C-alpha cells in the first residue's frame, strides 16, 4: 500500500515530463533594437514563383544590398518560415557582370539550409568578383528521402 502512494505521483511526473518533452517545439525568441541604427539599402525585386508550395512554407521577406570595403557586391536576403515546423530548402546565387552576362563560378552551387517554424533567417552572399553588378537567387525545396 505504501509503495502505491509513491508510485502513482512518480509515474504521473514521468508521464507529464514525457508529454512536455515530446510536445514542445523548438522556437527562437528574438530581441532587437526598436529603432535600428543601421539603415538597410532595400532593393525592389522581381519574383518568379514556380513552386507555390515552397513559397507558402519559406518565402523571401526582403532584399538588402551593399558593397564590401573591397568593392564587391554584397546581398542579404531575409527569409521567413511561414509554417510552425522546421523546413528544409536550398538556395543558389547566380552572379552577372555589367553586360548582364552570367559569371560562372565554382561557388554557384545549391546550399542546403533549415529554418525553424515562424523563424526569420538572413542569408548573406558576396559576389565572387569586383566586376559583378547584379545577381539572381533561386530557392528549391529539399525533398527528404526515407
């Protein structure tokens, strides 16, 4: 009888701990200045959406452009996970010279990333050469194979 008194609360505690552990989601709490000191050079963009499913999950919120101290084009893309769960995607930058010609580089590869539910993420890339004047970025959904 005495064993039963200690067993039930202990069992209940284990069950509640397990439920809390397995039902919790990984989220990110974020704090930033209310009025940012730095000013972003937001650029207008043209979007071609061919995968509306991916766009409903992970989408671009904004583009910021600048130039490094060495004169290289630098791009930051703010990405938002619109879902509550972890999302996998890949992206690739394509760089163009002043004549609109594609600058083929070894760094023009698909880069896999993950983003937590409802999280925003900043992706930063620097042009591979000083002569690069423009860019295009592509996103693709990673398909998991089990």
